[in-house]
């Protein structure tokens, strides 16, 4: 699931006295543009943020949300979408979408805990019983079904009648080496939902003029990575070609929980890299975690094409393809 500011926005509206409700996709048809867990925040003044469909049910959801704010009662809505309506918002066929609408006021304390967990990059699952509206935040290890949802990063309804939505930390991409490929890669990563960080101790390479608006750390790569504390929602890519810069980052990354490590360089360059890692005591299993040469083989030539191939490979690993 994508980490966004929808929950934070809804809580903010509530705290500002505007009133707020959260609408969440619970179940949907296969071709829907929004997955279960997707959310729409609605203020008492009619402001909205987010989406629960391609536009075909938003109006009705907002109306129901304002009614929920008035009576304080959650509701589970079911919408049948015709083939004609579905086609108008870019779908091949219609179906059914179920949306849970919850006033924020009765669960404000729970949402505050959720917002704090998200800010601290702690994965938690939000569970609500669709019969009696009881709710809970479930930390990893507290509930087997919630743990499965956190692992799969997919929300859904369980056989016991609970809707469970995972709130994993946002995806991060850490790029070592402020080279030409890094420029489009950081932009593409952000569009794909990553929070990117660039590391390069060489002041000229990491200049703000070359990477406007980007987070650039000028520390030595292993020191910078230690400060960033990569987790299982982090991809790390090294691009410098310089062992003095790449190797410290690779050694750190191999013993971190990052889900992806890719390294730029030819097969010959990688063979020499493997020799250095073996000499440093890394096992064959550890070294095998490296994707090198980095990126899918799509015949990429330009920096943008190479960046595209890298992001495609990161996506494939993330999704288990």
C-alpha cells in the first residue's frame, strides 16, 4: 500500500474542529483503479483528499460521509457499477465496490496512535470489525491475520468479519552516487511512491544545481547508510563505479534488511567486486543478493532508460515476480 497523508489529513481536520470522516475501500472488482485499503478523507466542510474509485462513486461516498458525521454512525456501502459507467472512468467492465465510512471523532485516539506509528516508520495493522465496529491497532506479532496482511501489504476482509489494513512504512530508495543516471532515477522513484535519498561525499557531484529539491547526504556512504537505518521497505542502488565509494555501501547493505541491492557495472566489474567481497568475509549466499549488472535487460542506453530498467527490476523484486 502507498504511504500517504490521508489519515493525517483527516485527523488534522478533526482537531481543527471541522469534523472528518474516512472512507476506505473494503472490497472491489478485479479491474478497479483503487485497491482495498485505498482511502478518501472528507471534512465536514466538504473538503476531500484521496480516492476510493476512478470517480464513479466519490460523490455518493461524500454524501454518506457527511451523513455519518451528523449521526456518528459508521456504515458499509455497496455500489454496483454498470459496464457503461465503468468504461467512462477507464475500466473494462463494471462490478461491485464496498466502501467503509467511519467518522473520525470516535476513533481519534486510535488514529493518533496510527499517525505516530507511521511517522516513526513502525508497521502496524488497523483492524475494524464490520459488525460491531470495534477497532484495534495491531503491532507485528500480535495477530496472525494482521501479520499476514503486513507481509503481503494488502488490505482485505477476513473470515472472522474483520477488515484489516496494513500500514507499512513508506518505501525508500537510497542511491549512492550522484551520477547522470541518478537524476531521472530519483524522479521516477518518487513517482512510483518511494522516498528517495542520494548519497555522495563529492561536493561537485551532489550539488543542489544538479539535484534541485532532492535530499542529498554528503557523508561517506556507509556512515550515511548507518544514519538512515535501511529496513525491509528500502531499496539501495550503487552507481559510482568507484570501489572506494560503492564497496562500503555494498558491505553495509548486504547485512541490512533492505529488500533490494543493485550495483551498476559490467560483468567484469562485478566479478572483481565479488572477489573483494569474498576477501572481506562475505559468503556466496550474501553476495548472491546483489543484482548486478543492475536493472532489467531492456537494451537501455540513455541515463533515463537505465533508470527505467533499474526501477522496473526493483518493482519486480518488491512484488515477488
